[in-house]
């Protein structure tokens, strides 16, 4: 079968960078940094970038291109191409379709709030609110959790969700070149411009309360290194988790994008360029917005305020409040939400592609049908996030899809590539068609350090988080039925995909 292809090299780099640059860069990163001691967080963060993030980026580009050569765009088929003798490995690949769907169904809902808030910033709907409590109440009203003078129920949120959902489906429907690549070529440069405008605005802010609360002093929090935290395993886990999430690696998405490359297309320089673009957006721009802005407004307490808030609430409560205090505030708030929306949509379309590619590649059905099935399933599943938000469903989805699935998948793909496919063949495959030659030390890193690091994280995570989470530790009693139903749906989804893999391979053997 003739598979789709990217238009050009810049297009695929921007699409991968578009997937990577997302809410994770502007919202999750500052919160993680603030929670884990700022300058203490940045050291494990950079170590994880060089020992996990960048190697995984290269691995996924390479195995994606490799599997694409056999007509497979998703992990079950790609894993099977790497280890053709093994009949079982394809089932590990199920995670690479399951994980992106699980992230998609809540990520897209949060993305739709950004569209809503862009609109409210233009219309001035929350312009009269002057404090945190007011903004929180506005957000909870929007989410349909409480009733207030701004919203009656979840209708408005639901409408913005529908618009966002349809936009995502349309982009994916138009395909790799005419949909995803085209949107990313526009949205990514645009969002960089908007982010730089916000960053410059933050750096020209003057504290209304204390002249020493300057944005520059706020930056010191992130950039004064603190080596003492290296002893703390929790900081390492948080740093590694952020690297996975922000680079979109370890979940199956990059391999699908890379499967649309040609056999002799470069992967190493392109992967590195996409990763560097993401890091620029994260540590340079993402690190210079929320933290310094909160510092200008709240001083040293601002940082702990950032640390205490949920990763996503922060952008909807604290940032607009800060921005709108200063002149032209609502316009800057609009730019802030629009930039986040653009960052969100270029990420969510990448989460949709694996499931669509799986249906197209393995069942030989048309794009229209594949997108239709995906849309119906995800539309239905998204209601878990919409209606059970206050019951903790989003956190639950984020844990299994955005954390656990990721570490397991990354470990499997790395061992498969470096040990089963074999490091010599792997190294050769990485360099085939490449525009750069990697330093030899990376052969050693990919063979030993990355898998060891991953196994350590997997072990520690299972012990520290998966077991207590599985046993529902810390879940409010009244939320238990909702969490259990969410879990039930997740198990059913996983088994359905596994069953489909079985069927697809049975058909092929005939
Ligand atoms: N990298 C995205 C962000 O930083 O927001 C989130 C994401 C997208 C994670 C796609 C995983 C993924 F496959």
C-alpha cells in the first residue's frame, strides 16, 4: 500500500516540534520546577534531557522510519518489524496506541478551555474579577462544577469542546501533508511570536508592591543551581517525567510521525532540531513567563503559590489575573490563551494520529473511515474528562496515559532497539541517510545508560506511585466509583486494541 509522506524536511521537523511544544512547556514545566526547588530541578532535568529525552527522540525517529518501510505506522507493527521472530512483542505495542488516546481524551478538553478563555479575554467576560478567589470561581463555573453569575452549567464549556474537537478531527482528516504539516507550519511560528510577545511583556512589568520584585530577580529561582537535590530520587522522577511529557517521547506518537519519512531521509539532525526547538520553547520562553510574572506580583510567595497550584489551573487563574492588572491587560491575556491554544492543538493532533494510522495500516481502511471511527470513540471517551473532572478522572487518565504507559513503553522500545535488534544494527540504521554523525559515546549511552535509567525509573515509580495509585490511596471515598469506572473503561480500551492487533495479524497470516 502506498503510504502518505511528509511534504518536506522542515514540515516534519515542525510537526514533531509542534507535538512537543504544548501545554507542557508553558504550564507544566514552571509548576514542576517550582515544586522541586527551581535550581535544584534544572540539574536532573538537563541530565534526563541528554540521557533519556534526546536518545529516545532518536530511537523513535529511527524505528518509526524503519517500520514505515514495512508499511507499519504504529508500535505493534513497528515492534514486530524489529523482532520478527517474536509473536508476542506486538502486544507491547498496544501501549503506543492506547497511551496517546488516553492523553488525547483529556488534553483536548483542557485545550478547549483555552479557546473559551481566548474568547472571554476578547469579550472582557472576566475583566471585573480582581482576585484569585474570583478567578477560581470563574473557572469552576466554566467547568460546570459550581453555579455562579457567569455560567449556568457546563453548556459553554461543552460548546468550546465541540469546536475544538471538530477542528482536531478536520486537521487529522486532511492528512499528514495537507492537514498536520500545513497547520504546524503556520501555528508553530505564530505561537513562538506570541510567546515572545508575552515574555517581553513580563520582562517590562514593574511590581506594584515592591521595587525589588523585578522579573529578573524572579529568574534567579530557576537559574541558581543547587546540587544538594541530586540526592533526592523524587526530583529525578519529576525531571524525567517532565522530559518525557514535553518531548512527546515514550508514547508512540513520534514513531508514527517518523513512519511517513522516506527510507533515506535524515533522522538524527531532524530529531535533534525538533528536540532543541522544544527546549528553547520550554526553558527559555516557558521558564521566563509564569515564574517571573508570579514573582513580580507576589514576590517570594509567588513561587510557592505557583508550586501549590495544579499544573493546568495556574494558566487559567494566576496568569490572566497578573496580566490584566497592567495596561492592555485583556489583550495580553488574549495573546496568552491563543498561544496556549495553538500549542495545544499542534500537540493533540499528534495524539490522534497513531490510532488513525493503526486503522489505516493494519485494516486497510480509508482515511475517512479511520478518522470516523477514531472520532466516535474519542468523542464518547472524552465525556469521562468532561463530566468526571471534579471526581479526579483527569488525574487518573493523566497517571495511566501520561505517566505510567510512557515509562513502560519507553523501556520496552529502548531494550528492543538496543539489545534485541542489536546496537550495531541500530547504530547503522540511525546513521543511514543521516546529515550528522553522532559522537561515539551515544552508542554507549543508548546501549547501557538509557535502559538502566529507564529501569530505575520504572522500578521506583512502580514502588512509589503505581502501587499506591492502584490501591486508590488518597482518593476521596465519594470519588472511588468514578475512578473505578474510569479504570474499567481504560482496561476495556486496552483489551479492545490488543484484540484488534490479534485480528489484524491473523488476517495477514492467511
Ligand atoms: N508534549 C506535549 C506538551 O508538552 O504539552 C504533550 C504531549 C503531546 C505528550 C503528545 C505526549 C504526546 F504524545
